[in-house]
């Protein structure tokens, strides 16, 4: 079973996956990316197909998981401390884009139709534990 692979992480964009791939390869772990070309071609399908997947050999899974735990993917404040959700006190906070107001919606639709890069993006922090979205004052 030397060709058995296991998924250790998935990312919305290939740029995020490449950073983690580099870290794992620096530790001597062979890493394969799946669906990165599809998402690079059409980033809007990322959520539909589950993002860019990082795969490692089955025998490297434990070591790769340890390396991933060392690399925090959650947001930190200006002092390097983990952000805390104001609702549930979890530290599993990620920064993401949101299309909830009319200005964001029109900007998204215009850039989608014009096949251009977005010119207006609104960012919010989102708790992975409770789903609460908030801004930092």
C-alpha cells in the first residue's frame, strides 16, 4: 500500500495551500495538491468542490498532522495573541470576505460579469465554533 494517500487539509485558494505545502516539504514530507488547477481556473467553484486538498502518503500522516498543528491557521491580534470570539470565547477565528450588504453584492456581480478582479471587498472575522461574524474595533 505504498501509494495510499490521505487528505490532511483543504484550503479555499491554492495560494494558502502552497504555503502549507512548502512548510511540509521543508520537513521532508512529500505533499500532493488536488483540485488546485480547477480552482486557479475558476475560484468561484472552490466551495462547491471542497477547496484545494493537500494529500500526503499514509505513512507520513502523523508527522504531517503535527506540523500542521504547529502552523496556526487562525487569526492573531497585533500582539500575536489568538483572537477570541465575543460570543463563545473560542480561538478558532478566521478572516474572510462577506457579501451581505448591497454594495458588496453589486461589486461582486459587476466584477463577475466583467471578468475582472473585485474592486470592493468587505472582510469580517468569523468564528468556526459558533459561526458568529464580527469586526475588531
